[in-house]
């Protein structure tokens, strides 16, 4: 994630408060103050400003995020030109596979889930619309990393703090680069229980004729249902068909 060279303290404090409310679902002034390291009076002033503008609401003894944030999310989502095209194909993938299908974009060196669709047998995960993840341990993340311009890919990898989320997570830069080279050759990326034990997935990038990456789509499911043949043949075929449809229609946008 990009760090501001000269952050405005007052803005940062408000954002820290918003993060607390997002993570807790609602909190009292005292609890917010303890988490952000500010006085109750300072927190109250920030909350009052946020409330006046609709970003926070006062519900009994707690403050919660206001519905104004949905308006922001709507306008942010509308920046993605192919959103409607992709969501239709992601729904089809979920229906055909019976699993969880995702559309993810990259921003600030992270993968952000913009859309998810659940098939009849989809597993329940912590992934939600807006969920952010490092790129190195997800199928969609590696798919986008593999086809990025070299300079951008190198910068993201160099800034990545590798963590062994599971025993299968790649934590070595050299091994990651080797896998990314394979992804460029095969056009498909895999997640072999690297983010969550028991879950595997495959993903591919969406690009235009100039190679610009719009995002990536993936199918995720339990390893017991996604054996090698299904994961490496059936699922990639589904994903490639969906990607092809979207990419053909990009030229008409």
C-alpha cells in the first residue's frame, strides 16, 4: 500500500476512526479513543464532523458507519469500465462450477474483491466485496502480478512483506518469480491452499489488446472437491472461456 510522504494528521485521525468502526461494527467513544490513541474529546470532534457529513451515525451509545459510504463505494466501482461485463460472466462461472467465483482488481499493490458470486456448493469464506489481500498468495493476485509491466511487478514484490499464512504459502521471492514465469507461459494461476487451508483455486487476468490489465477472475473451492484433473483442466477451461468473452467485448466499450 502506498504511504503518504506528508500525511495530514487530522485526516489520518478521521480515517483511523473509520477503520475502527469498520472493524468493530460499532463502538463507543471511550473504546475508539483507546484504539486510536486519542483523547475522548478529540475523538468526539472527529465523530461529530463525520456524522454531520453522513459517514458516521450515532446509534444509542455507539457510533457506526453511515450509509453514505455505500454511495462512495458505488462511484468507486463505476470507475471499472468492464464491471457489468465481468459480473455476468462471474455469475455464469459460479453457476457452471457450483463454486465461489470472484472478480478482483489491483490497486495500491493489493488485490481488491469487486464482485463475488456463489454457486450451489460454494464454500463460505471471509472474502467480501471490498476485501483486500496481498497478491502473492492468491490465484487472482498472481495472475495479475505475472502480466504486469516489469517495473510495476518488481516494485510490488520488493515492497511485499512475505508471510506464511499457511504451510503452502510462497514466502521466497525467487520461488514467486519462478511461478509467475510459469503463469505467463500457461495463462493460468493457481492457489494451492496458500491463503486458507483446504481451499484451492485458479485464476486468470483480463487484458485488452495492448496488454493493459483490467483485473482477474477466479474460481475457488475445497481441495476435496477440486482434485488435480478438475483444478488443472475443467476449471481453467471455464475461466478462459469467461475471460475470452470479456476481452472480446472490451474493444466495444
